[in-house]
C-alpha cells in the first residue's frame, strides 16, 4: 500500500483547484469536477483530522516523558511516535 504524505494531499488539492479554474471544460464537466471537489474536500478533512490527532498524541507522549510519567527506555521520540523513518 502506498504511503502518502501531507505534501501529496496538497498536490491533489491544488490539482483539483486547477481543474476547477479550467475555462475550457464544458458545463457538464464542470459540474462533475465540483462534485469531485466536494468528495475530495471530505476526504482531505478526515486526513487532516487524523494527522492532527497523531500530532496531539506525540505532544502528549513527549510531555509525559519530560514530566517523568513515562520512562523513556521505550524509545519515545517524535519520529517514533509519528512513524517517521530515520534516515541513516
């Protein structure tokens, strides 16, 4: 399964915006693009909310480590919590 990034989401949103600004498409095609945009908007909101929850989780875990509530021998780091691969 592909591992998409927020940057990919931004690219999709801007591509859809460009299609909505295309003055050469027919009225029927424009209606179709508007419907597609509504679907993309809903999905984008869910992706953004999921990312927000992940970031909030990371912040809470790091605060718990810094406050001594969690022992850091579990490898609690921002990259581990967010699932970001470390580059060698």
